């Protein structure tokens, strides 16, 4: 096979970011697709042999099954290249797999005798849709859920470490009631956890019912067999969920559901990246300097938040692909058209951009250092945020126009502790209530932020 130098790749997935996506190649590449096709063809032949009612395909010996299993376990790029060579003659990619397998078993008389049952009663889509399902299942189990889980753990650590660290909240970009840094990170833990669970629980469907979904050929050849049950058992034996009702193609609705989950996960991550970028810009986070790295080609002092910016860009590209594929793949003219074929070959591209983004997020998070001094100085300069608890307690004690009085005192004004103490002293309140108010500070007015943080993290770690 021709080796492609990464510097010559058109897509950055296989070029600049090749080292970050290398593990996806065996799943979503042309080789990966061909390997899955071969696996399904072999598994189907073994299923036919295991059915006692199909006497034309006797039960395989252990040696025959071992040879078939070995064929799949050792399937190589050279095998895929041979299939591509056969395809030059057949001009049909799935049929080329069938011919390749027939070629590989000619030396075994037991298997050669039943080679006509390779691809028995199958349409190409029976093989392809199961291949795509296995691709998405493997990507989810071995790549997506693990990297999202690592992100979740990293964010849990950051949230837990800063559960009690009070900081100003900002609503509409303006100072607002204080929160804690840990709680704001924990919100992303909570959001990500929900979406990871939904992604994990999205069924990956497969169909195996012939040319137009009615088992026409199957019932013609063996009318006495329960082909619906055989189909269900076969699909489920591959670790997929059975779709019993289709046209020629599996309807791809589940792929849209799968990608919609990824879309939401990526949007939560994108939101997090923008928030952390903003916190870095106001110096709530500092970034660890890495020896040899350069932030700007002209400004030596800079440590730019490039990891979060890189993640944001890749998340956007991934979601553009997921959105298009979700819309496109659910539509097919009548019982089948081929407009989905090229689209399906891009199943892994959005996944690759998602993984690139996740790795960038992780890299950025690991470089963060909390700047407690800056966070505290901002709190100390924002005593106006205590207008909320002051007017709330004033209302409780029946003081008229409480909101309006605090509005006149604080809106657009610079407020410090002394002004608030003088205002509290002027109120007609009992001494206990006054002491309660005088004990307040921006750093202590955080509600149950710390408790929420620990609860969210505890639940996330238990899953």
C-alpha cells in the first residue's frame, strides 16, 4: 500500500493531527470498513452452518471455525489491498469481499464446499450497515467515552480542589452574587456527565433483512425458517441492537441520535473552553510556562490560551459534520438511493475532530494554575454585590422600599465596606439582624456553592 506522508495530507486529521488520531484509523479508515465487512460475512457463514435446518451448510468442524476466526483476527492491510484489487474487476466493493473470502478458503475442502453460501441472501447494505454500526460502537467504547471520562475526572479534581474558593460571579459580564470557582467548574461536570450517559445509552442499531427489508430471498429459499428470529439473533450476536423494520437500508435514525449526543457534548465543552479562556483573560487562571514554547512570534511575554482556542475550532468543525450527517442520513429516496454512501465514509471525521478537541482541552486544563490573589482582590473590590442579601433581609423585616433604597445606594456607584456598614447602621433593625448583616462579606456570601460542588463531584466519581 502507498504510504501517505502527513505533510501531503489534505485533511489535518491525517496531516497535522495524525499522531492524535492514529488510533482511529483501524476503525474508520477504508481498511477498517473492509475489515468489518469481512468479519460480518464470516460470522454470517458461521451462523448458517450452526443452523441445523440449513442442511446444505453442515456444522463446521473446530478446525474450520478456527480457520475462519483466524482469517478475521489476522486480517491485514495487505488483505484489504487484495480486496481493492478484486474490486478493480467487480467494480463493487462488497462483492469484492465475498470473492476474497472464497479465494481464502479454497484450500479447505470443508469450507470450499459451502463457499456459495458466502453473502447468502444478503444485500450489500446488510453488510455495510452492520459495519458502520460496529465502527460507531467501537469508537464510542474505546475512544469517545474514555476521553470524555478522563475530561470528567480532570474537571472533578479541579472542582473539588476549589470547592470553597469564593469568586465573583458575572452575569451579563457584570459583577454578580459570589459563587465558588469549584462550583462553576462542577456545573460542567454535571452537564458533561448527563450527556456522556446519554451517549453511552444510545442504541446502535443494525438490520439484516435482505434487498428491501422483507426477507424475500430468505423465505423463497427456506420458507420454513423463522428469519426474523435468525436476523435478530445474528445482529445481537455482534453487540448491536436489532432494527426489525426497514427498507433496503437501515434508516440511520440512531446515527443521528448518536451524533446529536456528541453535538451536545461538544457544545458543553465549547462553552467550558470559552469560560476558561475568559477566566484566563482576567487572570483568575494562570498558565504554566512550558520550556521551549512560544506564545507570540513578536511578544515574548505571552502565554496564549491556545489549547482552548484549538479545542473550540475543532469542536465547531466536528459539530458541523455531525449536524450535516444527522440531517442527511435520515433521508433516502423510496427504498434506497446512494446519496448516503459518500456521507457514510465520513463517519469518523467528526469523531476525529472531537478527539483532537478533547486532547486540547485536557492539555489546557493541566496547565492551569488558580490565581487566588486576583480572585480575592476582585471580591474585595465588589462590596456592591451584598446589595442582594441586604435588601432581602430588609424585606423580611418589613422595611419599605428595600430594593429601591439599595438600588439608589449601589447602582453605578463604587461601594466599599465602610459605606455598607454605615448604611446597615442606619437601618431600623434589631441588633441580631444587624450583626448578621455586618458579618457578611463578598467572600462569605456564596450560598451552598461548596455543598453543591461536592455533591456533583461525588455523584460523578461514583459512576
